[in-house]
């Protein structure tokens, strides 16, 4: 069996012992959150990012192993698999090298070289490749004339076609061109002047349906109408924009190294002298480069560049998604939520502290109806009737107008104690029309469901956002252009990481939240919900073993991330894993107290901190005892959890208010200093919501110059440094 741990260790610069430990745990069915949290001794305290990288490499190597099996089978069927070739393929774990080995045997459509071979010109090609100084190419070619080969020029052309194919299949030649691509390749994009009919029709149809002219649609790519970048350095967002422009028929892309240097590298491999025969080989070499090698390697490098850009875009998306999922919750408070709108009014819902829908109605405090009196009466009545503690307003259309009305009304009613929040409503409409919302509110329309989502996002963003496809939560960068399978994997891992880092109360969590708990999945999550509906709340973690299909292995993976707040054992409401309960009980006994007396007891925990070494169990001792080894990383985690059991790492929601000076982009003037909130972070800058229905861009140069470490939802003061009204672009700087 191939030693994948050695290959992965080399690729990721992680010790082979650590990689092997992670591979063993994955093979045992352990999840990434479980490994990172509860198997630190085995992995050397590797974090989730490192473990995910190992899993990604394992997936790639398994895919490559499948590809090798297919290649070996294909060559074997051709009767051309030699022991030497088989060994080369088996020893190869680089995709490009593997495909080079396969290239001469790869089934393909008939080529010019195939036709030349059928005409008997391969011997002439071999003569030319010898580059003998005494060989006269025309005389040699005249001996190969046939009814299909009418002249010496035709014979030489056919021989050159064969030579060009040999050069294309040469691993040495392909690697030489790859090195030149690595060193000097430039990617260029040009505006398509003469489009193909299909591309034009397709794009014009799309543009017309969107209400824009064809040229208006093309102008969104005008920054790329004559652009060039070093391929090795191009920013991911630029490459993805270029590729989208190419796909839509506006741009033509090309990747080229320095052609003169590339041909010089090939000449060093194939040209031996300056004979007439060598001249024929040189002509074949130039043809091979232009017609075969360059297009082939260009395709390969475009794919590599795309993969690199995808990985960067997915990383940015996943980082943003994680920050959004882990946004600070307001907690269990009675909420009045508003989904703002002009013509259709503002949909209003009242929610209990548990998020249950209590009431819904519609008010019209903004144009065109401007029913301020009626809206004020309704708002006042509902705030009193349901003892509202906070108001959540979606940040879409009419958001600022609705917020202004709410704040004025609360001030006029003497209800300033009610907190007002504006929340990001991205994806709320998708949720409201989806299956999850229909199951939760089968008798309500999409507008009510959307308003409920806006309210619940304030109470607990994580619990609500897990119901929505992560691609739809409004923090992506070219998410529809990247590899969708890789994106789905990365975002699923991100959601799992976020959910498990917080933990969930098993007696209140929805099926959707439980689905992402380590080891569970949709079926067992539903079984948990069904079980507590039938039997009442869980009274202990151990009771989870009574849930259908939740066996010991699943329990091991999930238990540490599930909380049982009403349990007699206080550890059931903490991140201490049940497999360590005995250890904590021993700590308590050694200090002549009960486990519950350790909770929040800083002096006693400090005493334990000084005694930690006595509780270390090395691998040899643990193996004899049939348990996992216990080291200082696990012991320190246990003490931290005893000090603050079931702690929420997300902080607490804070109120924020936009400037009253501006409401639309027309109100902005250069030099203004305004408060803003970070809504999206990309590799070229951060988008800042100023409350004018168009986010401004704080360019990456500004961020680096000011040494900023931005996070989603962060508030800061920014300066307006440019406003492009026709293009709806706002350029921002950092306020001094």
C-alpha cells in the first residue's frame, strides 16, 4: 500500500507522524471537529485547518490512484504495458507527470501524424531526426512517394508532422515548456471585436432580459479590455473576472510564455547541428510548439491558475461565512422584526424569547402610503402587548427610512430602552421560499417567513443561518464561478466548525442545527428531535444512546458538542467529553470536593493547574488501560471549561447607527467621515455598509497601509475619497 502519509507530509510540511495519526483517525470515522478538539495528544494539537488540508490531500491522492488504475488498464488493453512503464506509473504521484506518461497511449482522434504513418513516412521522420550532415532531405523524401504522397514536399511535411508529435509526447520537452511557463507566462485579456454568433446571441439575450444593452453589459469588463498580468502573480479575483468575461463572449484570453526562450529550450533538446536535416527538425519543432505544446501546456496552466484562484476565492468565502455564522447573538429576548419595503409596506412579526411566531401584520410608514399615524399606533400597541425588548430591521430596500421611523417613534413613546438593530437579510428570501421554511410555517406566506428569519438572525445568527445554503448568505466572491464541489465541501466544513465550536443545547436545537454536529447528519438529527418530542427533554448526555441509530461511535463523536443544561451532572452542560468524566471526578476527589464544586472555582482550579502533570497518562499506560492518552493540551482544555462551562465564544451583539447625514449615494461628498460596518471581505479589499444602499470599497492598499485586521460586522470610521455615480462605486479611506 502506498505511504500516503509520507507524500502528504512532504506536500504540507507537516511531520509524518502527525499526518499518519490524522489519517488513522479519519479511517476510524472521526470527524475534523472531534479530532481537533479531543485528540490533541495524537495529532500534536493540530487545528481544523491543518486537518482539513490533510483530508483534501488524501482525497486528491485517492482520485489520482483511481486515475492510475484507469490508465494502466487502458495501456494493458493495448498490449503496450511494459514492466518499466508500469513501475513509472505506479511510482508517480504528480498529475501532470502521470498524464505525460499516458499521452503516447491515450486514445484520440486521428491526427496529422497518424495519417503520415499510414502513408509510410515514419522511416523518413527517423532519418530526419538523426540529423545526419550527409542526409539530403529532398532526395530522401523522393523515395517515399506514393499515390497518397505526391511530392517530396508532401513527404517532408508528413515526416515533420510525425516529429512534431514525438516532441509533443516528450516528457523532457513538456517539462522544459512548463518551466518557461512558470518563469515568464503572461495572461492577457482583449476585448472581443468580432464575436461568434452564438456567443453574441447568448449574451445579448441575457443582457436584454436584464434590461441593459449589449454594450452596457460588455462595459462591466472594461478594466480587462486590454489587460495583462504575470500568471504566477495574478490576483484570484482578476482571473475569475477575466474567465467570466470570456465565458460571456466579451473577452479573449491567452496565456503565453516568452516564445523565443521557449523555442530556445526546445532547440537545446532536439537540435544537434545546422544540417539540412536539422533544418527540417527545426521546422517541426516550431510547429510542435505552436500547434501542440503551447496550446496543451496553456490549457494545463489555465486549469492550474483557475484551481489556485478557486482555492483563494473559496478560502475568502469560507472565512467570511465563518465570521458571519459566529456573529454575536443578542440571545433570548422578545423581538419585533421588520422586513422593510416601500410599495408593499413593512412586514412585521413579533417573536417570543424562544423565537416562536406570536403575531404578524403590515405597516406603511414610508412612501408611497406614508401612513405614519397608523404605523405608530401598531408599533406602540405591539411593543406593549408583547413586552418587546429589541427590534430587528432588515438592511434591504427602505431599511434606512424604516429605521428612522422606528427610532423617532420609540423616542416619542418614551420607549428608548428598546434596542434597535439593523441586520443583514441576505438569503432571507431564499429561506422563506424553501422547504425548511415551509415545514416551519406551512400556513404563512413567504413575507412572514422572511421577517421571522430577520428576527431570529438577531437572536442567534448561527441557529438561523444554518437553514440557508451558505452560498446565499451574501459574503462570497465569484462563488458561482469556482469549482462547485470544492466550494460545497469547504462551506460544509465551515458550518460544521462553527456549530461545533459553539456547541448546542440538545433540548432546544433544531434539526438543522443538530445536522452539523460532529458525527450526526440529517437522519440522526431528526431522530433526536423525534425522541425528545416523544419522551420529553433529555436529562443527561448518556440518554442520547437511547436515540435510534445513535450508537457508541456516533455518541463518541457528538457528545462533547451537545449540551444538556438540566442534567444532574454539571459536566453534561460543558465541552468536557464524557470519556474524561472519570478524570475530572478524580481531580475533585483529590481535592476533597464534588465535581460541581470545581465549576467556576478559580482558587481550586488554580491549585489543579499547578498539579496537572500528575494527571498526564502517556500512550503506553493508556493502552494498558484501554483509554486514550491524556496530555497537557487536554488537561488545560478541561480546566478552561470548568472555569467557564458552556461558554459562548461569540460575544454579545452591539447596537450600531448609521450617520443621519446620508441616506443615498447622492448624499455622499468627498472628505466626509462616516461610520460604517464591514459586510464582506475579499482579497482586494473590504466592503463597508454606510447606510446608502450601496456598499463602499476600502481597498486592500488602505487596509495594509493602516495595518487593519478587519472582521465581518466590525464597525469603523471611514472617509469618502471618491464617488462614481454612473458606476455606483464608492471609494473609501480610513478616517484619521
